[in-house]
C-alpha cells in the first residue's frame, strides 16, 4: 500500500494527535490514555483509514472552537473538563473509486481524491466527431475530438500526498450529443 503523509494542507490538515499548542505535559495519566486509544484503534480493520473531527457547540470556548475543521489522526483529548463538544470518528477504505455518468451540453462533477485522475469518454451519439472539453480546477484544461466508437482517455495529475477536492467541468460541442464518462481515481 502507498504510504501517505497527512499534514499541513490548510483547513484540511490532519494532525497526528493534538496540535502542539493543545498538548499538555506528558503525565502518567495521558500516557495511559494514549495506550487506550491505540487499543481502540485496533478494533477497526487495519487497512481502513481513520480520522477524527471535533464539532464545537455554538457557545464552546476558544480552545474548542480552534479544533473545528481539523482532521485528527487519533481521537483528540478534550481541552478541558465538562467539554460537551461532539467528537466524530470517520473511517474509509483507501482504494480505487469510479464515477460513471453522461453529459450532453455541459455539467460539473466534483469529488475528493488523490492526485491522479483518469477520465474515459465514449461518444454514444449522435454527432460522429464532437469536440469535448474537460476543465479541471487543479490541473488545467484538455480538449479533444471523441469519435463514435473510439473512447478517449484523459489524464489529470497534480503532485500531492493528501486528498484534494477535484472539480471537473465537461462541455460537449455538438447538438443532441451524449458523452459517457468513466472517472477513475483513488482515495
Ligand atoms: Zn468543548
């Protein structure tokens, strides 16, 4: 399996344990806690990726508010006693994903994935040789003719070791013509 590092991507950052400013001194108590945490994590299938998010209540203190929007690699400790914030566990199985659909005219497709995206376009009629443009938010624009019966493969790549939000805009430059897309990516 590909080794990934989850760090420092702005709002989407995933932190190993607590951010530095939230880590207290290493008491026996916290050591015990972190051991318990590891044992809990073993209850999930090892190939699954697990992260945690904190959802502060409207009146939560600044410390709690500061934890919003961060992906924690391990279950974060509550910053203070009586913290009522919701802590959610998220889990997904890394691997290949496929999105299939059709477009006539134009449409948008968005998803979160890693840095490599393959898109196969097939012309399912009626124009024999329509031009199709795919504009991505991260890796530029590609334009090609898509002949009937000859699928075309497009390739979009960026360098990233974490998940990014992909946004694709499909445009078919022919009247009454439908293009089928198969998008392959990994997450
Ligand atoms: Zn709280």
